[in-house]
C-alpha cells in the first residue's frame, strides 16, 4: 500500500528543487566561475538526488521488494521487478554516483562535473512521472 501523502510530499519537494534549479539560471559552465553559483548548484542537485532516492525507497518498501543496502540498489530492485526499465535504472544509478561524490568527495567535484550533472538531472522527471503513474494505477 502506497503512502500517497508521503509520496506526494517527496514529489513536491523534487519539483520545487527543479524549479529552484531553473531559477539559478546557470546556462553555461562559465556561470560556475562564480562560487555562489557553484555551491548553490551543488546543494540543489544534491537535494534533488536525495529526495529521488527517498522516492525510490518508498516504492521499494511499499511493494515489499526487500531492503536495499545501497542507494543504487533501490533502483536495481525497481528494475528487477518491472517498475522501471533498465535504461532508467542505469541513468538513476549514475545520479547516485554523483550524489556520493557531492556528499563525500565534494572537494574533487569540478565545474564541468556539476554542469554535466545539471544537464542530466532531467531524468528525475521521468522517474517521478513513472512513480505518479504507479500510484495512480494502484489506486484504481
């Protein structure tokens, strides 16, 4: 059984962070020469990825798929059980790698890494849309 309220809150947070990302207005890598932009972008991306992991965990738990031992494993469980396809699972797994760098090796992340992550973060919308469909279909 899905905790629809919790899922809605997580998706709302993700959508707010995605709007915040747009409002930063970072259009090219040179915009990251401004350290305020760089640190703001890092934090917004980190927040988006963390809440997306929370969403994956919520779907894994609601469907009794097991207990993921890593962030990446939640997406693998969803793929293995047919909730997402392998392409989406791979893209989400890459985001988890970036999340770990942002959390644990932030001093090594470059402007190029952040800009690349910003370009690829849109895949989160595909994942949230998939979850919305799952919840909607389960409710009917």
